[in-house]
C-alpha cells in the first residue's frame, strides 16, 4: 500500500512530466493485480500458506543450529542428568517470546546460566521472524504484537496525556517494585536482577509483559488489558522523552547513589577547600624593608 | 611564658588612619555606652585560632546548618504540611488528575511552578546530606586526635547529641514531601514503633493519630522539623561554639606550641576572613550540587500510596546503617503467651543505634577511666601515637561501614553482579569479624608508623640521594630531620601503664571499683605504644650520623665517581 | 601515662619530649609582602573575583527571568535549564566571594602567627571559695535545708506538673482497639462477597482471565463500589482510603496447581492455582511484589525478606519473622474472584499484642 500511495503522490506532482504515461500504465497494472489478488482469496491463501511453510522451514533450520542444543530438536526442552532445566520447552511460548528473547540478544545465550543478559542480537530481523514463525508453529502462545497495540501514533495529544497519566499509576503499582521508579532496574533473589527497562523498544516491552521472560511474572491480557499495557509503554516513553529537570540523575538509583555523591563530590570538594585554606602560602627569602620579621 | 608573648599586632599596619576609622569609633562608642561590649570584644576580637585543615571539618557542618536554615525558610513559604487529599493539577502532566496529599502537591508546586524552587529543594537536601556527613568526619577527627580529652568532654557529649539530632532532623525532613520514597520510610518507622514491647502499638496510634498513615503524621513531623529540633540544634550548636571559644582551640604540637598557649592567627581579621570565606564556599558548593545533581525526584516517585513500592527503597545515607542491620538480621521473633517480641526489628533499630550513641558518648570517659589522667590537654596527638584509641575507632567505623554496605546491598548486587543473599550471608559474619580485624590491623599499623617516626628521628630521613661505595654497593644517604620537624615529632608523651599494685600505691587517681580490670585495660591500652626517643638516644644518633656523613663524603671524594652529589655538604 | 600522681586540680599539663622547644619559628615574608607588584597582582586577583561574582549574581537574575519552567521548560541537551543555570550561577557567585575572601586573607592580610596564653578551665581558688560561700549563704538564708517539709512538698508539686504534659498527649490518637485485626476484605456480605479488582485498573477479575505465571496487584472492590457492600463511602476516601490500602493491598498469583503445597486447612483457599496473599510485608510493612515466576519466591525491596507463595507464604530468606498472611478466595456467581472472608490473622508488621500461632 505504501508503494501505491507514493506513486500516487508522484503522479499528481509530475502530471505533465514525460514519464506520466508510464506511471499511469504501471498504476493500472498494479491495480489490476491487486484487485485480482483481493478477489481470488483461495489462490492467494495457498500462496501465502506456502510462503509461511517456507518461512517455518527456514526458522527450523536456524533453530536446529542455534537453539536445539538447549531447547531440544523439537523445542520440547532439555533436562540435564541432574534433573534441572537446561532449556525450557518452547512448545507454547509463542512468537512474542522468541521475538523478545532473540530480538534483545538474550537468546541464544553465550553459556547456560540463571539469567540471560541483554546483548547485541545475533540474528537479523528476517531470521528472527523466521525463528518466531517456527516456534509459533509448535503450539499456542501469544504472537508478535501489532504495532497499534503499543504505538500512540494517530492519537491526539490530550489522549496521549491521559494515557501517560494512567500508565504512570499502573507502572507504579505493577512494575516499580522490581524495575525501580524510573525503570533503572533492581535486585532479585539469589543473584537475579530485574533489568533496566529505559530505552527498550516499545515492542519488546509489550512482549516482555505478555510473555514474562526469564523469572518475570507474566502480565497477560487478562491481567493487564492491552490498552493499559499501551498506557504503561506510553508512560515509559514519556519518561524517556522528559528532560531531566533536576540536573544529572545519578543513575536513577535513589538514595544510595545520592549519598555517595554527597560524600565523594560534596564533602571531597569542601575538604579540598579546607586544605587550601589552611595551607601555608608561598614564602620568599627576601625581607621587608625596615620591618623586623 | 610571659605576657609579652601575647602579641598585639599582626604585621602590616597602614601608615595613615583613614576617615572611616573615625566613624567606626563613633558607632563603637555609641554601642559601648549602651551595651558595654568593649571588654568582651577586647578579649575576643584578637582571639587566636590555630590553622589546620582538619580544624575546619566542624565548620562545614556549621555552615551547612546555616544554609539549611536559609533554604528551609524559603521552602516553608510554599510548603503545605497537610495530608488532606487534593487532585494534582499542576504543571507536571503525567501526574495530572491523580489524587495526592497537599504536602505532595505543594512539593510538586515548589519543584515545577516556583522558579528556583527545585534548586532550593535540592540545596536543602544536599545541605542536610553534608550537615550530617561533616559532623561525622568532624567527630572522627576529634576522637582520633584526642581533642576530646579534659577539659573538652562536655563538648564531645554535646557533639554526639548534635549528630543524633541532625539524624532525626534529616529523617523528619525526608518524610515531609509525602512521595513514595518518604512514605515508605514512614511506613518502616511505623513498623519499628510497633515492634516496641508493651507500648509500641499505643505509641504508633498516638503518633499517627490512629492507624497508619492517617492524616496527622506529616503536620506533626513538620512541627518537629521546623521548630522543635532546629531549636534544640541551635541551642546545642551555640553551647558547642561557646565552649570552643572558652577552651580555646586545640593545636598540633610544634615549635612554640605548648600546652600553655595557642598559636595561630587572630580572629580579626584573618580567622574571620577565613571562616567567613569558607561559609561562602560551603554555600556555593551546596548551590552547585543543588543545580547539577538530582536528589529525590519526587515527580518520578509519585505520591505516597501504601500499596506501591519501588526497588531501591532506601533511607538517606545517615539512616543507612540501621537499615543495613535490619537487612542482615536473622528472622528472630519470639511468640510468648500471646505476645510477639520482634528481635528482628528491636535489635537493629531499638538497641543498636542507642547503644552506638552511648558508646560514642562514653569513649572519652572510658579512656579517662583507664588512664586515670586528670590533666588538661590542649596539644593534639597524632592518631598513630595513640594506637589503641585509633584502633577502637577503626573497629567502630568498620562496623558502621559494613552495616552501611548492608543498607545498599541491593544496589551493590545489581552494580557488581552479586547475589543479595550471598552479600547478606557474608555481612552477617563480617559485622562481627571485620571490627576485630580492623582493630588489630589499625593498632599494628599505628605502631609501625610510630617505629617509622623513631627511625626518622634517629637515622634521619631518606634523602633520595644514592651513593655508591668503592666496593660497588649502593646506599641511600640519610639526612637529619630539620629541628622544627624533629621537635614536632618528639613533642609527645610516652604512655605507660601500671600494675594493680602500683595503682593501689598511687594516689587519688585510682580510687574506685574494678582495680583489676582497670589495670588490665590500662596495660592493653598503653602497653604497645612505642616509647618516645630519649635525649641520650638522640645524642648518640647525632654522633653516629655525623660520623657516617663524613665517612661517606670521604668515600665519594676518594672514589671513582667524583661527580657525586656532594655539593652543599 | 607518664606521671599519674597529679591530683584533680586540673591546672596540671602534660610534659613533652626530649628536645627543648625551639620557639615559634621566625616569620618569613610572602612575595606579596615584599614585592609591590605581587601585592598589586593579588589585589587585582581578589577584586576580579568579587567582580566576577557580581556578574554571576546578575546572570542568576537573568536566568531566573529567562528560563521557563512549569509546563514548558526551557530544555538544553535533555536537561531543564532553569535548575542548572540558577544553581551554577548562584554557586559560582557564592564560591567566588568565598575564594576571593580567602585569597585576600592568605595573600594580603597580616600573617604573623601570634600566641595567646591559655588559662585552665577551672576558676581560680578565690572565685571558687566566693561562689561556695555565696551558695552556702543563699541556701542558709532560704532555710531550704532546715525546712524539709517545704522542700519536699515543693519538689513533689513541681514533679507532679510533669503529669499534665504527659496526660495532654493522650488525645494524640485513639486507642488501637482491634483495628489492626481487621481489613476491609471482611466487609463483604453473604450476597456480595468482596470482589478482588486490579489495582489502578479497578476491574474485577475472572479466574479464567489469568494465565499460569500471572501476578496481579489487587485491591478490594469496595474502594470504587462501596455502596455495593453497604460501606460508608467516607471510609474509602482520602486518608481513610490510605489506611485501608495500608492493610488490604493484595497480590494474586496463578501457578500450576501442582506447585502449590497448601497449608493445613487451606486446601480450598485457592481457585485453579490462583493464590492470594497480603501485599504488606510482615517485617516492617513495605508493600512487596517482587516475584520470581519460576520459583514463586516473593521479595521485599526494603529489607529483602523472601516469601514462598507456593508454600503458605513461608519465609525462605531475610529478616521477616512470619509468613505472609494468605487470603482465602473463591469465585462469586458471576465467576469473579472474591474473598471468602477477611484475613485470618492481622496483616503487616508485628506488634506486641499480636498472638501468633505457628502453623
């Protein structure tokens, strides 16, 4: 559709241009093709179904190479001999989980451990969607959320403001306990941590709420409805875009970093001054005329 | 020491008397005829204060307090200490329409609708941070240098109460904005009060005017914060300063500095300028901190709501150590005859901090009881020359620091990739082992520093000049210390100890109970200190040094390296 | 100490080491004392600092009127300019005055060290005797020692005046009564058991809404619909609402029913693997909802007490002394989650009168 719109725009501007005839012809052909596609659903379905099958197969190949060692050849999960989970089953996690885990670089993990850390993603966008398609084909689970679920595009400013206000309250009730009041992250039991969530893309935040990555609780649509998830994301984006009114934020960690700055910078600076004030000034060997030193 | 030593002049005198002085004279005359201030002023205007950087740490606290008063007065102009519910309708859009308390709404108003209000708030809070911090390092300085000894014990006690009051003042202030963080602090405080045996629940209901949080706690904390505690602080600070002036400041030993005098610069003009200038520096530093570093961003925390909480909920740093003890305390609760005794709260909050304060207050009296010393002391001791005292502070400070660390265990865990559980287990042991280790290490360290001093006195300091002997060996030339330095190093007493029998024979100083304990403590306190060098040792060392120097020079003159650094010797 | 035979007259002072006191060192001059050029330079330096300070003060005033706050802050590089500009200009204006004054003192003011004699803190014997005599005389003339009846009755009367000061505090607040033993969850009726609603969203929850792994922060429905339960609306307004929230905040967690180890008598306190616990920590009362989905361990951010939601809220780590109180839940006839009753024990921090029976 976008391509179509763009050519339409060009058309009006270059109406009298030399290539106008060509463009009209092209438009005609495209329209015909589009209409045909629209009115012959059976054919189109089988076409896209085939494409989808191809994508799933591609995803399966990637999965076998990069994921199967921990998650099993068919995503059924792998238990170690000791009985602990090497990789959990992926049969019902859905495409959203894959998109989040692989898209934020958490998967594949560098080595097995309690909690995967965010890093540069190892796969291209196309490969991620192939993988997601494969894992989604294994069972149920939430799909990759639609952009309109988390984007405030097309909303008026006052609607956005209302959304941000609601989102802030939901954020403070559900998220700050682990992720801290400005999303700087926090500690969890036994070396676990709730990661920093500022600057994370809206889609990934939505997916994280939906799927509960690692040890995080899920916030399914029955828990926090989609509209309210959007509100939380709007609030977080608002935090990202809000200027810092009060100077450097010191990591947004609360009183610990503030105390550290007070002692090191504040007191350090003042003690430095005290040393200067009490230090001896430079002396000269010369004597003042007529003065008895 | 004759009275001629009390100088009446201080150098540069202007040649001519300007007209301004006449006017000063007239005003002074007018004032003196009504107030009779001249006799008081004569004594104090040229009062001598010694100069040393460590003497200005308390001044940081004093000036921070003044800044607190100034910024605090400004804040009261806009702050509304009420918990009645209003709908926030100010400039910060994400909170508009949210039900908040008037206290929180007015804090937001100060931050977003009063120009410079956010700066004032942050300055007030930074000044509070510095106020308590500088009191603490001032306290440590006074203890480590022995400035608390007779006649200054009362001032030490006043100082301890100032630290306590400063901490309470800080906590009440932290609670006023009624944001999520301060409310969480008050909630924890309610838990502490409820853990008090027998009366706890009643105190909680009286303090909060009913069930937590009620509608009374902020107005009540406010009147404590702006009236009761500042009044007490002001009175105690005044007493602290008056005693300082009466006793005259302590000084470091050095040439011309004795127990009978105080050497330094006169109040007018030098010390007044230095102190006054330092006020502006402290004020300016706090303004810079307030402008550059964020402190308690209440708009991000949102209004207090008892159902909400944030990761990294911590008190301000000075409440961090009891909070840390609270975190590492095992879950001990006793249930007896239908009652609950919460050791897990009482020990870290209701027992430890008062115990720490009591220990602090008693430190001078304890040392005095052990030493039996009844003399006045105006010359300071270097920390190394009182190894046991230094070690005691090292142990206390280590305990404090470890408890403090526990108070930030979650932040430490995420910043260093550690587990809060493991940090907690480690600290549970470390708060007991750490202070003991610190005591031993600090004492050994002091003793070896004392030996190092002695080495310097008897063998000279390392000149940095390498000399090669004819045999091909290298040696560093040691030079004797300058007289002033040598004097400063030796101007100390050697602390000795007595056996129980000696004590019994000795006069009035050792009356009282526990003679055995006292003798053992005295031995433990003073036995390890390295004795001061004697006159004989110094003489011998001098002869030896001269001899060595001559020999060395002769070798250099005779040896192959004729270009050696022999000039000036 | 060196010599412990001193008596307590206080005037005695410590004796010092082996080297005789060389006396205050000879005064040496500073460049500014002997070199008129250096003196002028220092003078210019100091006054330049004062001048610069004035410039910053003016800049402060300019910043005050130039940079906007409120709804539309003047922003530069992601920072609200007002706070920084005001802080920096004020800070520098003050610092420059301070540094200037100190420089003046260091370079230009007289710097002869002078010595002042100390006097022992104690008064001289004459004053002491005089004071003692005056005290004795005063006491004698008042006859306070001779008239113990007057003295003791006065002391008693004055001492008793402390009582009103304490009694006056009585009306600071009501007596606790049994208020700590109840929450608003118990105010549901037989017809309308108290529904559980999502905190901040305020919608009731169907058991089927939740998936395994969901954690929901909840409140009672009474805040928004008091009339449904016949509750006086003023009980859930303003500060009263805060009081209710401080006790009634709840967390729901849905887990695999096989993971749950129900405590004695708690078999039917759950609905399809959904468990409900008080959100208020049993340590000092912080709200807790830092849950690890995989282990069902719930952590308190204030002091790290950790509770096992799959096992009656038992403490697995940290300083809390008691398990989290569990709320028995059920579904009402419309399928919404409701509280079966109030909590069966007081929620929140311990208090002296609390009678806790270990299960």
